[in-house]
């Protein structure tokens, strides 16, 4: 990792931001724009690292929430062992920014991606997952002649009903195949359990470990993740590393589920009222292209900070519909509103840049370099 930060995000921020916007008031920013409060993000990073240290669990944050080196660097400087990426393109961008240890928690399929993975593995320590013989076969072919073997963990479905082998027996059978493949190294188990399912995933790993032991396989890593259960110690005994993503910024969905407080949310979207068609309705310049259409089970497209009862029940691409509980004549066209987004990670994917702030002070813009890396 090049020039990791030693003290806090503020040190890194000072080094990378251009002077253009420094000292600008938030009200002078052009909207819509995402704001990230670096002091809140710093608190979130340090607090979680301390918990990982207390529990003896390696911290491998998922970069999906911030999608940029500034925060990855800080997470690593604070003690994280490396980053988790979902897509190969995200991994490439993180390695280009100096991250030296990457875990790609996604089946890599197809000749083009396998060739890119092999190239990436020459530049950094890379591990990945597989949940089928087809995926292992592709990896094995791509790494057959590699100088160093690729570490592959078996993805296990422990209740998330997404990817993953369904039974401990299948996990061990795939582990055997990885172990037999010359270019591959069996690394252990990976899961992304749904909230509240840690004990079920622990039972899965207990059985898988016993079967792996019988087969003479060493399970080096058991990688779990997710912000919702990150503070629970239930079912963590066998887990060796944890992948949390959202915790760095937090968002409305975390607040509404009681996982964090509103003061723990680093990201907001600043929008401007562009129309007041009726006394109880305003239209803002942030629609689904700024807030996303991701409701993740919540009502509305975000919550408006400081205006009790106001909702965003509807959004078109460029228009957000704000509904007040009573007529408001104190919020004319031009008024800025700060919105706590439903889901932090998808906001980072929508904008080229994020504006870093410290309280009410603007620090400057920083590019979201890993956004849009879907391949
Ligand atoms: C494989 C994997 N690991 C970890 C995470 C991080 O989850 P969270 O943002 O809840 O911390 C995600 C989120 O989508 C994920 O898909």
C-alpha cells in the first residue's frame, strides 16, 4: 500500500484534495451532490477495527460502500488486512491504487476475466471464491502454469439463498477439487449470511470443518460478513475474518433497523428545491439518478434531515417528490435539503465524485474511482 495514513482520514484528505472548494460553505455547493463527513467515517473505521482486534477477527472491509482508495487506505492503516471486492474491475482499481491484498467474493467466469485475474494475481495477493466445479475448472485452467497458486475459498450458502454450495458435503467435495488443482490453493470457507443467521452458518462450518479434517484438508480462513450483525458476537467463534462494507458510511436502512444512530451516518445527499407546486409539496433536483430506486424495504427514497415528518414518497429520474406533513412557506425554491439515503453503497456508484466535509465545512471533492466497475 503506498503512503498509508498513520493518524486519521483528515491527514490523507489534506494531502489529496485540491484547494478549489476548501472553505466553501455547503450552501454554495452545486447539487445534487453526495457529502461524506470524514470525522464520522473515521470514527466508524476506528471503532470497528477496535472491535475486530478485541475479538481476534481479521478485518477485511468491503470496498463496495466507498469505492475509492482514500477510505481503503485508511481502513488498512487502521488495521485491516486487505480489501474485499465484488467485481474484478473493482479489484483492479484497488490494486492500481496500491492495495496489496484483495479478496474477490464473486465467481470469476469466462476467458477474458480469467486472464485479467491471472494478470492481477501477479501484482498483488489475490484470493477468490468458487461454488461449483465449473468455476473451479476455469480458475484451475487459468492458473495451471502460474508462479504462485491462487487461493480459492468455497462459497457456502448458509441462508442467504444467493450463491454458494448448499451442503457441507458439497463444500468439502469442492475443496478437494481445489486442493487437487495444481495452480490452486484451498483457502477455506466464505459466506455472506443474511442478518440473524450467524448460528446457522456456524453449524454449517462446524460440519464442513469436521468433514474437511477427515479429508486431510486444512481450513485456513472462514470469511463472513455483513454490517447488520457486525456487533454481535454470536456464532463468530470459527470465523477468522469479517467483511463489513456499509459500516464506514452507514445509511437510513441501518438507522431504521437500529444498527446505528443517525450521528453515525457519514453520507448524505445534498439536493435543492427546484419547484414548490403546492404548499405541502416540493420538488428537488435529486430523483432516482441521485438517490437510486433502491428502497430496500423502506418507505420512500431517503429521509430528510431536520424536517420532521417530511418524506420522499416518489422519485422520477431527475425529480424527487417531497411531501410535508403540513403547508410550508419557509422552504422556497433554492432551499437546500440534506437527505439520508436508504442505501449508502449504491449512492457511491451513481456519482463521479463525492464532496468531503467536516461538520459544516467543505474540504473538497474526491473521485469515486471504482464506481461503475461492473465487469
Ligand atoms: C459478499 C459480501 N460480503 C460483504 C458484504 C458487506 O455487507 P455490508 O454492506 O452489510 O457490510 C457484502 C454486501 O453486499 C457482500 O455481498
